[in-house]
């Protein structure tokens, strides 16, 4: 679940102008999320507050609810989205992708569930795993190489080997790969931010998925000359 930041005047103690998080798309109708928001309750602690918010989608007019952990205005700590209801459905893929790589679809959905639970590092690692599965299943179908040849390549080498002639797919896969490494490895960049990294992973994964879908459509046309 990709989130976006919003601001709201709370007028509660040290929470005057507060940032909160929302899913980018309405979990009810799937349209871009631009809701009206009302505060329904809160519980204040020493350094932060737990706020209960109701959001009304202007398109479908349905509600979705969030619980947010919001730190005091003087703090530099980012808001945390604790719960979302309803959580929305898992992503649907084209039949071509589902038939090519059922395991990719399953791994992607596992990463989505980690994202919904705000387990951002696990989600990033999961999307990285899903990327490797999709690349290798595509290679198995179209490269003419054996399963042993394909499985012998790590993700870095697989990207270089199978995507080298397509700059767009190469770059987009590299972003998912390298940020996925940052989430997985013990040593990380000093400015590493798991939420921002997850957004970048999702954005570039979208580019890669659109390329793979286009390739599959070209390779499997409904008509021929």
C-alpha cells in the first residue's frame, strides 16, 4: 500500500498542524484518494498521540478509517500509519502475467500484506524477491536457456544478462534490486528511510511491470497476419 502525506489542523495540545498518512488510492473504489478527514478521537502520551480519523472519499462517498501514531510538532519523527480499514483488495494482474508466473503473483501479494502491516523493510525485500521470480520465469519462457542456467544467476547477473538490451527495464529493475538490498543487508546508507524507499521501489516496479506486460502482449497477440 503506497501512502501519501497530508496535513490537518488538529488543535489538540502540541498537535496544531499535523501530518498524517493515507493510502494513495481509496481502499473502497480504487480512485485517487483525496478525502475529507475528521478527527474522531485521540489518546495522548508523553511524546506522541494516537489519533483516530475518518476519511470520506469524494468519488464513492464511502468511509475509510485510520489510526495514526503522530509525534509532537517539535519532533522530527515521521507519522506512522498503524491501521487502515478497510484494507482494500490485493492487486490484480493480467492473465498473461498470472499464467507466466503464479509464484511471482503470490510473492507480490505477500509483500503487499507486509506493506499494509507497515512492515516496510519486509515489504521491500518481498518486492525484490518477486522481481527476481518474474525475471527468471520470463527468461525460462523466452530465453531458450535451461532452468539450471537461469537458476545459476543471482539477481544482479540476471538483470544484466536478460535486460541489457532494454534500458528502461534494466534501470527500473536495478532500482528495485539495489533498494531491496538496502532493506535486506545489515549495513545501510546513512540516510536510509524505509517508507521513502518503499515508495521508490513501487514506482519503479510499476515501470518494469508495464514493460513485461507489453512484451507478453506482443508475444501473445489475439490475432496474427
